[in-house]
C-alpha cells in the first residue's frame, strides 16, 4: 500500500526538453511523454541508461498523452490529436481536433473514451479505438471578463467514466454527463484566477488540474492562490474540494510551504489521500488527507512538475517536468 | 463631412507654402491659438499643408519588456522558440509570430530591427536608456525622445501640448517617466496616469471667461515686470508653460473618443490600450508632435506564453488599426509609429515557463515616415546573440531622428557647452532610411 511517509526519490532522468505530459503503460516501467521539442517519446524508466526513443512529432508543444488500450493518443498546441498504435509502432490517425491549443488529453479508465480540451473552449469526446468524434461539450466562455481569450486548462473523468469535469482560466468548473453531454453541475474557484487591473493589466492563474475521488462524490480542483505580483507564480499552491453534485465548496486548502501552480491531482487508490504536484521555479509534491484539512507530506521536487503517472497501487510515482523525469517510490 | 474626408490627404487640396501662410493669415490667429478642434482643420488646404510640414511620432511603449520571440523575431524549431508558430508576412521571406496576423498583412509598412544589443537588462536603467538613447552624465540630464521631438517638431504658436504620455498602470511607471532633461519644463510631457482625460484642465465654474483672461493678463504683466533685468532659461520656460495653459484647457475634446464612430473604436478595440492609442491618433492629427502610449506590463518571468497570448493579439490589433487609420487619413507618411520597450526577453525558458530580462539581441519596429519597410539585422539561430547588424540605443535614436528629418549630430547647448543629440560618433542605419 502506497504510503506518502515513505516517499523517496529513486532517480532523476535528465531530458533535453520540457516534459509536459506523461502516460504509463499499465504494470510496466514503460512511459510515453510529450515535450517542448514537439516530440512524443517512449522510454523504459527502469533501464540502467535512460534513452528515450523519439516516436513522432507534433507541430508545437505536446501537452497531452493518454493511453487507451494499445492506442496512445497525443495532443498539442498545434490543435492536432494523433493516434499511435503502440503494437505496430505507427501513427494511425491524426485529426485537426481543435482550432486552438490543446491543453490536455484524458482517457476514461475503461479506455473507451478520450477527451481533449483546448483553448477554443471546447471539450471533445472521441471513441478511443476508432477515433470517431462522439460529442462536443461547450459552455466555457471564450473570453475572460476583461476581453481576452480564455483557456480551457483541465479535465478529469470520474472513475466509473460516467462524468467528466472541465475547468478554465477564469476558474469556472463544469461537470458533464458523458453519455449525454449534458452539463450537470457548475462551480467556481475564483481565487485561482488573478486579474490585475492596476499594476500590470493582464491575468495569470486558472484551474490547472482536477480529480474525482474514487467514489466520485468529491471533486478536487488545483491551481494557485491570488497572486500579488503576476510577473511570477508567487502565490501558494492551492487546492479546493467540492461536493460537485451539491455544487458546494467543502474545503479550501493552501499550502503553507510551496509556491506555484498545482498542475496535477490524483487520489490514492483507496481515496485516503490526495497528491497535488506542480511548481513555480521549483517543484513540489503535496499530500493531503482525504478531508483536505491536513498536510500529510510535502516534498520539494527538483523541477517544476507538469504531469504525473503513477503505478496502479501508487507505490511508484513518475513525474514529468522541466527538462527532467523523476521516479519516486512510496512503498508502505 | 466625415473626418476621413476632412483629412483625406488628397493632392486635390494641395497648396503652396505661400498659399498656406496666406490661408493661415486669413483664418487669423484664432486658428493657431486653438488647434484643438479637429473640425477646425476642415479647410482641406490648411490640413494638407500641415501634414507636409509636421512629422509626428506615436511611441507604443511596451513597458516591462515584450518578448521578441513571440512578436518580431520568432525562432521556430529552436529549443528557445516556444510554442508559437511563425507566419509569412506580406513582405516576401519575412516571418513574424502567429500572434500578429494583422501586422503580418501590414508588414509592407513596417521596418523591424532584430539586432538590438542595448546591454542593460535592468528595468530602471534600461527604461531611461531606451527613452533617451543615451545615459545621463553626472552633470547632464538628457531629454527623452518625446522632449526632443517636442522641441524639434513643436510649433511655437501651437497651443496643443507638444508631448503627451499615457501610462496608466502603476508598474514601471516611475522607471520610465517622460523627462525633458536639460530642455526644461517647456518640453516636459503632459502625463496622463489615472484616466484618459487630463485632470484639472477645466476652468473652475465660478470663474467667468473674462475673469480667467484678466487673471492671465495680470500674471503676464507681473511676470514681465519681474523679468526686467533678469535672464533665466527657467523663467522663460515658466512663462511659456503659462502661455500654453489656455490652449491646454481647451484641448479636452481631443481626449474624448466618444466623438469617434463605433466602427473606428471597434477597430482599435475597447480596451485601455486601444482607446489610448486612438486618442494618440486624435492628438497627432490635431498637431501634437509626440505621444507615448505605454502598455504595461510585459514582464513575464512566469507563464510567458500565457501572458503573450493575452497581450500580443491586443498589440497586433492596436498597431494594425493605427496603421490603417493613419493611412486612411493621409497621415501615415508623416507619422512614425515606434514600438519599443526597455529590453526584450531571454530566449531560454525558465522553469516557470517564463522568459527573463534580455538586452543582448532583441527587436523593435518603426512604421511610417522616413523608413524603408523590411527587416534590418539578425539574431542567431537560438536568439541569444546578434548575428548581423548590431544596433545599440544610440544608433537606434540616430536612425529615428534621421527618419524624422532631425540631424542626429545637431548640438544643443547647455550654457556654452555643446551637447550633441546622440552619442558622438554614432551614425544612423542609413540602409533603412527612406
């Protein structure tokens, strides 16, 4: 059983580019990750020598990779979604999926549906195997209240695949019924969006990560606090928990130690803790209890963490970030 | 008649200098006593002649330092290039960031300099340097570009301000104030920092126009008596400033963009930057030689790409609108639009996905009068160094002055000491001068 108290760094794996997204092949040490050099890589993180293999490229930063069975689906700031067959090791499909930057790609736990989110403020659902578009989820405003283009940063499926949550730059959250595409809940976490009308006349922040509890009842929302000097990510990392069915905020958690944005959230398999990972100039892991009241463990990570892929029992945590992958273990 | 037609710039309305002076005389001193009513220039001959005589400058000051990579000097494919694509412009072979599609279509009007090496990456020092073109000396405070243009292009008989600057945001404002240096308060800017309308220029309601005039006359009389037997540049400067007050008091309409059509306002955008730039156009159209519009704050140490996604499209819209508007009014060929900051941003991307201060290889643009459109200079493949045609602050200012028809080697005098306009030995980039 994974135990945050036992967390330790196993190894750092330097990489020439920024790794924005990572997916792990179940029950293995093989990972796929997308980078700032526009490429998608495959690597065995347990190998004695870290030698990522360059698989294919997008036209810009690769900000989402998701595994659905044998298919690897990647998305990037070029607006394209690419399907790669991990058996035949070939690109089998590429779609002009969005008119603006794709911010993430997510697979349902059963691997049947893939969601892509982008700055066109649309979440698109795709049949993971055929690549057929299933439906579009529209409802996030295209403009911020101050007239600038908004951004659709985060999404997460519930464990049973029935619901999908999405969240945007101005910190609006929506929960959708996957089968119908119907919006079933709306919430907001306004502290995570900072608009500075006096000093700098632009904005920063937004909700960057979402996760449902294993029972699907609570939705965790990650970002950063209200920022005084928006030149920097200088606010404390922030997590809020919602009873999404009641559209009610349960908890506002602010790290007492770590600054920056929470880019990734995931619950323990048994729901006993929540991991928030992210960073500013440096990175962090924050483990909090399920109630969101107590910090169980904080750990400085040697890079800004953009994404995390964990093993099935969460005893191995692979972080992807600024010019590095980092392997952690927390075997109870 | 619409304002476009008023300022159509057509050769049909051309008159000779002699004719212009005659027209002006016929209009009487009132015409020049108050240049603040745009419709006063509805006489096409007068408007046309003014256009020929007077060059103007609009400085779009990108305070905090915009990224050259996300604007004028993209590096697609380089590790430093960031996520944005480069797009082809109307100038064959020239690419700029995809965040500037409107400017890409208008590159035939614009000169981009991609080889600035200004050696100062500190906000305060760099702002002063890039506002003045040189560093102050121990006993000499140099005038900034606006003050020099005000001095060179302003007309003694004009009652509109010679130098107006908008800087509404608080960040960096104190580091880049308008400053006339040794030229004195006569050339100091009218600074707007709190809203788009000058404050305290309205006559107090309880004072009649006659009272106001009589007070001015009394002040003038006392001032003249005081000045007898005294010679002081400060005294003269002070008196000139008072003489201009009445003109400034009637210039309120110039700052009122509700007088513009919705179409024009939409073209510039309804944000602060767009609205202030539209006012800048109204001001230069009425004879103000220099207007700075500061758009703060670009200092994206964290989340550089998100920041530039917000701010560059706005810059693109505002620049494109300004170019189109000036062109439509026949003013572009008499106006220089300068897009400049205190420095650019590092090609390297920091862990917060930011770019930091960088003065070693950055870009600016000049659009309009006196320059040949295109690209001058080159940074290396990663953007870390100038590869060709290095330009420092002095050379940039010598080029700007030359484009405006001002001899950059001209001397001002501090007492008997000659003070050259630019650093001695500095030449303009002659290849880019039209």
